[in-house]
C-alpha cells in the first residue's frame, strides 16, 4: 500500500524566472546529493511545447535504522528519471520524476505543476504531489514516514496536506479527470 502527499505553495517570483531557475538548479552547492544531470531527450512539438527527459544521479544516505537492516554493499546511488512539459503560451511547467532503482525498497513518484498565478502575475503557483510505496513487508510504514519527512524538509512544512490519493494514475503527466 502506498502513501499520497500533496502540497501547494506560492513562489514570490514570476513564472519565467521560476522556469529559468528550474533548468539551472543543478549543479548547485546546496544540493551536493545530486551527482549528475543528463538530458536524454528534448523536443519542441508542433504545438510549441518543450518536452524533456533527464536522468539524475543522486546519493542519499539511509536513515540509521535502515543502515542496520540493509546490506552495506547496497548501492547508495539513486537513478531518477524526470519528464517535463513546458507550455510557454499557458505559462505552465509539468514535471514527473520517479526512481529507476531500489524499487523493492521504495518507489517514489512525484508530479509538480508550476503555473503563473493569474491573480498575481509576479507570483508562481506550485502544486506538488508524491506517491510513495514499498514492497518490504513490515517496513512499509517506517520507510514511507522517513521518505515523507525527507520530502517535507525540502519544502515548506506549513503547506503540506496529506490526503487521499486521486483516482488518476501517478504514471500520467496529465491533469486529473
């Protein structure tokens, strides 16, 4: 069984600045856990949307209790695939990221929607959703809670609202029906 998390925040920057920052976020001295970022695919469609697929290599230290449970030789590098769609006319950026390895331990799928705040064009709305699941019997809840805490620490905690997952498939980049 998986867990679903949701947050919404307002970023005090216009959409075009947020978009530029998104593409320039790595390498970055504050994100030393991100080792590599490679563009695998990029295309501008006939409808003027920018489609991208990137591969990120990250290193994440396991929590102390997990280091005692899982073998030391277990790879610490996590490979993350990121798909994105930029719509410059609608001023939206949709991303979907998911881990490619360590899926027995845990799978994390995250979907983000960055869009211009039409009421305040100098602000950008960010809606973030994450689905966390594990196949490790008996450790599912601790793994999901540690992952949720890590996810919340990297965001503003006051904006997180755990709730029931939508019926939409997390493997889709599209909006819920």
